[in-house]
């Protein structure tokens, strides 16, 4: 083993697999690939790509933490930790003033409240319905015949918020088709879709509370229209760190890897 203080976090999500390498508490490399049918291979591939970007080898790593849906299949990890804990640690690493996290992924949405150290205080999760997830937006993008990445910019062009009353994916799809047939502007419907999702998320925060600063993580956080809708519906400002919000869980896993290693007494204490 080398003397490099290198640690890795691997987040195998439902749609994307991410890996982050920390060296002496700083992000040195990362990767993002599409999740396939083999969680073990996905995790190893993402880890190797992240190591390549950091110009390191697997034997340089002192500790690896796995997280996400695929963490149950992570034989390469020294330890596995829930994605809720890892998103909390990742958000705190990127923006220490974070007290509330909105995590929107491909298959679920989480409202997480944390303390000043990035420890989870409370959380609520929507994982029983596609509403409020990336999958819901994929369905809507298909209705408008655009790529999902185009929804955010289109939403920002709206001149009014046209309400979409249903948060059920099937009914919302039907409602959207009816609004288009009626001649309503696509942009006004799209911002209405985003507001419908934001109202769904507001319900999660009614259970856990919301406190500034608010941090938005997960793949959907790249959607500028979703960010705008959340700020308007929740009446908050959302922090906007430079790092890819889809990497937050992997960052938190890497931070946890460093702290777990340091706790074991194998290296002098150093803040991540």
C-alpha cells in the first residue's frame, strides 16, 4: 500500500453508477456511468474510471464505502452505508451550511434534514410512486417528444404556470396530452408539471420540516426548471455548488470512507 491518503465512494443507483476518489480530503477523480444489469460490474467499472481520472490504482486506496441501491452487491467495498447518510455527508462536504436536502433520483425522492455536522436528523421518502422522481420527468419528456435534458430550459420559457392537478404518472400523462390538444403552450404545461412535482415534495417536508440552507442533490437537480419550481413552491433559496449534484452520494461515501479509516487509528486525523 502506498502512503497516499486516498479513499473511494461508490454509489450504485437505479439509473446511474457514480464513484468519487478523495485524496487528503480533496476530490481527485470521479466517474458516472449508466447502471446496467450487473451491480458488481457497474461498481467496479465506475471505480476504475474514477481511479483513472485521479491517476491512481486500486491498491492506492486505503478504504472504500459503497452506497445506493446496489450496495448490497459491493464485494469491493470495506463497508456499505445507506444513501440517505451518504447524501447528507456529501451535501455537508460541498456546502457546510446545509440543513435540508432534497434528493431526487431516478426512482425515488427523499427529504432529509441534517445537523451542523451533516448527521441525519430526520427524513421522509417517496419510493412507492414515480411522481417526484426522474422517471416521472422521463414520461413527460416522451409526451412532449423532447430529451429529458430539454425540459428544464423549456420550463424557464413559460409565461404562466398551467396547473397539472394529478401527481399520478398515468393520469398526469393523460392530463398533459389533453392540455396540448386544447392548444396550450408546451412551456406553460411543462412548468406546471414541475410545480406538480414540487408540491408533491412539499408534502414530504411537511413531515420532516425545512430549514436553510437547502441543498438539491441527485440527477434531477441538473434540471433548472425543477430548481426554480422548488424555490417557488417551498419559498426557499437552493444552494448551487459547482460540483455535479449527481455525485453527491458518492462524495458522501468517500468522505465516510476517510472518516472510518481515521477512526480505526490507521492514519493521523484529518478533516474531510
